[in-house]
C-alpha cells in the first residue's frame, strides 16, 4: 500500500515537473525572440525598411491583412526585421500589426518588429483654409492616443514610436509644426513610460529631415530643438542625396575635365560614391550638432532612398538620377556603410506605391520601392532572386521575378551618367 502511495506521489511529482517544463519552454523561446529597441537598433542582424503596402492609386483602397502578410513574408525572406509605418489614423497600421501577430502564431520563430509612426501636423493642414504652423491640429491628440493603444496591444511587436514624419522641416509647407509641438508629445509619451502606461523599454523619437535635427540652417537651432534632442531616446534623421541631385547638385554634376578617359559606367559609379558621401556628410552634421549640446545619444537613419523612374526633376530632362542601376548602387553603398558603423537605416522603401503621385504615374515619388507594385524585384535585388530567396512567395498571386526580364542589356538602355558641365573656356 505504501509503495502504491509512494508511486502515486512520485507520478504526480514527475507530471508537475513535465507540465512546468512544457509550459515554460515556449515562454523562454518567446523571450529570446522578443527583442527591445536597444537590442535591435544599430544591430546589423536587424535590417529595417519603410513599408506602406498600398497597391493602387488611392489610399481608400487599404491593403488587406492577406496582402500585408504576403508582403511581410517577402521582406522577412530578404532579412528585414523592422518595419516603419507612418500614421495610425488609417486601418493599414493596425492591420500590419495584426498580420505580424498572425505570422508569429503560425510560426513561433517568426520575428518582425515595428517603428510605429504617429502623424503630426498643424492647424488647417491639408485643407483649403490658411495653415497655421504655430498651432497644432486638434487631431494630433487622437493620433497619439491611438498609437499608445496599439503599442500596448502589440507590445511584443511595437518597439519604437515616432512622433511625426518630416513634421518640423520648413519645406513641408502643407503641414509643418514648430519643434515645441513634437517636444510636447515626446514628453507625454516618456511620462507614460515612467507611469507604467507604456512599456518601459519602448523608445520614443521623431523622424525628420537632417536640417530639422540641427544639421543644416541655423534657423533650426532653437531651445525647443535642444530640449527635444534631450527628450528623445534616439535621433531619427532623413537624408536624400537623390532629391539633392536637383536642389543642390554640386556633388552630382560632373565637371567636363573629370570625364577624360572614363567610361559612362565609371562616371556613374563615381557619382554614386559621391551620393553616398553626401548622405554621410548630412549624418555627420547632425551628429556634430547633437554633440555640441553635450548630448551623447544614438543617431539612426529614419529614411533614405533612390527612385528608379522620373519624368520630372530627376529624369532625362533633369538630373539623370532616376534608374534602377543607380538605386542598386546607392542601396548597396548605404547598406555597407550603416552596417559597418552599426547604424540602423530604414531604407525607403519596400514596394512602389502609386498613390503618392496618382495624377502622374511616372512621378518619382511612386517609384522608390525595391520592388515594383506588381512584385518584380528591381536590379538591387536580382541577386536575391538568383539565390532563390523568394522561392514560393508571391505578390498579387504572381511569383517574384526580375525587372527587365532579368536582362541587364535592357536595363542599361535607361542608364545615363549625371549631367556633364560645359568646359570652362579660357
């Protein structure tokens, strides 16, 4: 009888041990793949990208969860582990979080994080009324509240909140606000962290042009900006040599005397190195300003990219910047530099989005993607197609293939060097 009792209790004890092990093991696995912002930002094993997922000429056509999952699988296959979104007032952001959550349930090893954007603008932005850049839109409060709600709901996915997108730079004449508006909401979110109303390891930033972070004109060097730099967990700055091929082409256009004994390909390759260096110089200008305030804080790239089509400033009648060869070169050069220097770069962007210049299909803003809207991999990713990275994956039901049918001769028909300046006469 005692032996039976002893056997019974031993059996119960072993059962408890087994149940304890089986219950805690998945949790320990979850902990291993549930990284914090400090662990993923600057980590070369966690590449980042800006992602919208819109496939038509109107954002009224919100991408479905099934479409988002299709895209996220493609990005995950090429190694992307952090996505950047831009607002929470449309269904897209929440649906991205739902899509990632479903993918994690389907595969416990699936890992993807989000930098959640909260859109900020000024009073009367995007209306026919006169905008007031000194007063914020009442809707900002709603946007921030929704970002908080989604972050808490998907705390295993949302690791960063970005307050505003290019919301302080003064060329954003439709909507920009003064730095104190961004500071107000960054301070609010930091307070919620301290109060336990947001995850304590969540990072708060604002994602803006390099000039807005003090790297350009001194008009941006204000006490409010200084306070903002001290309030964010890191600085998220944008740099666009592509746009500067038109607006500030000094680094881009080629002096006639520099063309001697050089092929067109050589001239293009040298121009792309200069474009890379231009981006680095803007990064360094922000770093210099931040350090001048006595602040030691991470600085990452919230946006940079290169469009592949333009019938305007950047095409054959403009700076000659837009084509797939130059995009591939820029993507490679920036990726190498940021990886080497442990800088996260949210490359802009994953897929072409035709809503951005819906009235002009060949407008450059529609063509910053590494993939076309129908899912063809641009030249920057041809090697990934060759390696079978996207095998079995589709967009709109079609397999991932190369642009130009994979024929480089066809691609190079559209590739020309930057403008060559006339020789200086004696």
